[in-house]
C-alpha cells in the first residue's frame, strides 16, 4: 500500500489500538479517526476509498481481538452521540446514536421505568454494536426491542433503515455480522421499550439471587442490581482493579446442534463423563439444542484460572479468555486454538469464538 501523503485534519497516524480494547491487546492503526458526525464519517470514508485504504469500524472495543501487528489501514471510531424519545401510549421509541455507551443507556431506561433491556445491564461497548451480534444475556437480547436500525451503506454511500425483520437476528448473529460483514456502518438504533413494564427474569440464577437478597422480580431497578451483582461475581463487569475483567467477555459461543447430532454427541460424551452425569443442554429454535461451551471446555481439561503465558482463563468464568498482563494476540490465539482442539478431539464439537478478529487470519 502506498502512503497517501497528507492526511485530513483530525486524523492521527500509528495509534496503538490496545488502549481502545477491553482485553488491552492490539498493535497500531496506520491511521485513526474519531467520527463525531455523519458528515465527518462520510468524508473519512471517501478519503479511504480514494486512497485505496482498508477500513475498520471501532465501537467500544469490547468484542475484538486485534493482531499484534495492528491494522494497516484506517480505523474509524464511531463517536456519534444523542438520544431522542418519542412517546406512544404504553411504549416509548428511544433512538440512540451509535456512539452512546450501552450500559449508561440501559441505566437511563431503568431509571425511567422503561422495560425491555434491564437484563442487559453491565455489558460494555456502544449502542451501535448491539445489533451486530444481537447482544444478549440472562435470556434477553436486543432483537426483542430493536424496531429499526439506521446504517450507512459503504457500497452506495446512502443511509438506509432496516426493520427488525430485515436485521435477520439470531443467537449472536445478524445480517450485519454474518451476511454483509463490514458493509453497513450503524448510525443509530431505535428501541421500543414498555413504560412501567415488568422486568424480564428468565434465568433461574437471577430468580435465586432476587429471592436470596429480598429483590423484587417485577422491579426494573432491582433486576438491574441483581444482574450487575451476578455479573461482578463472574468478572463480567469491567473493573480496572479486577484482572479477570481484562477480557472480551465470553470468548466462545454456545454451540447449537440439530436434534440428531445432539443425540450422537450425548452418547459420545457419556462415555467420558458417565451415563448418569448431567450434560447441560437447552432447547433452541426448530428443535435444535444449545450446549454449554463452558461445560465442554471444562470437560476437555481447561479449568477456571488456567494459565498460558500472559494469557489465561478468568478465575471466575471458564468462557472468559483474559490478558493477565502484557499478553499478545499471538498468545491469546494459541490458547484459543488449544481449547478448540481439545474440545474437538474429546467431543467432536467445533466451538466458535465470539469476538471479531482484526488483522488475524482464521
Ligand atoms: C466484560 C465483558 C462482558 C461482556 N458481556 C456480554 C454479554 O453478556 N452479552 C453479549 O452479547 N456480549 C457481551 N460482551 C461483548 C461486547 O461487550 C458486546 O458484543 C458489545 O456489543 C461490543 O460493543 P463494542 O462497541 O465494544 O464493539 P467493538 O468491540 O468495538 O466492535 C465489535 C464489532 O462491531 C463492529 N461495530 C462496532 N460499532 C459499529 C458500528 N457503529 N457500525 C458497524 N459496525 C460496528 C466492529 O467493527 C466489530 O466488528 C462482553 C464483553 C466484555 C468485555
């Protein structure tokens, strides 16, 4: 790639990317720009296209593994801000710009007694990234409340609105991530939240916590507090003082098997763990079955706190690959591949990483 010479104002060169990621890993971006308006975003896209430079869109950096060599192109951090609210009888339509931070957005909804996203408390990152992998936790996901997504089409340069159905949401998937990766830049998301609605308490773990702590399962603030407390116990709320949170959250997705593949898996697994052992499995769409990636990893020989150089597994959560201090993307990848291989060899199951890999060939 040739050097484009002069760069537009506001652009920086050779910016280390690890500082923008929650796992704290990543070499430099050749060019870096924070886009605070749609016009500025458009201009930076035009410059990249005219200069033949590759592009990467950065949100809050909480779902990324960036190569130690960095990214030889332009990284644009989406810094669009603003929230508008439209009331509609029992519902509010809340439009949030992509660069708004997700958890303060959830906190605001809970304060206003708007139901629909309370179980998604404590998840880091930006609003604009939530439709990408249909962010979810504790039985709730954003596809339940997103009504529209506004996105800039990099191919045509035009802005387009997607309805919920057009986003093709599934478990940690969407049109944006799985069908047209890197094509659309999300500008804003509109959520439909229920005024004074009931909280969603769908996980036994959440019920138990509320029961044990005199929480009120119908009360949004009480459910938010319970979710945050449970997540903290698992190192799933960012905390600079807790090295177990220097991660991408869950690094592996729970695999989903068709019913017959599940029966075959169970027969094989029981030969390792015994026929009486309980193998966690949950009903998913169309009769398929969702397995627990954490269970597979533990039974393939990796326990919480497993160490691999400067990388490792969280001491609180098997699914969280952490940077123990000074870890490289190479070390993380070596650990990830070791875990994938062990699960494949023991159970014949391919567990897939959840984070997006940048500058890393898979
Ligand atoms: C401690 C911890 C706990 C977590 N818990 C959960 C959880 O419970 N559930 C869950 O689903 N996830 C969880 N995550 C993962 C992560 O927080 C979410 O996926 C989050 O939505 C990522 O947002 P981000 O802004 O940080 O995106 P980034 O990591 O910056 O980017 C992720 C992807 O989205 C793309 N992207 C970002 N913004 C835009 C945009 N405006 N337009 C187009 N593309 C964009 C990027 O190019 C990249 O491909 C957790 C992560 C951590 C560190």
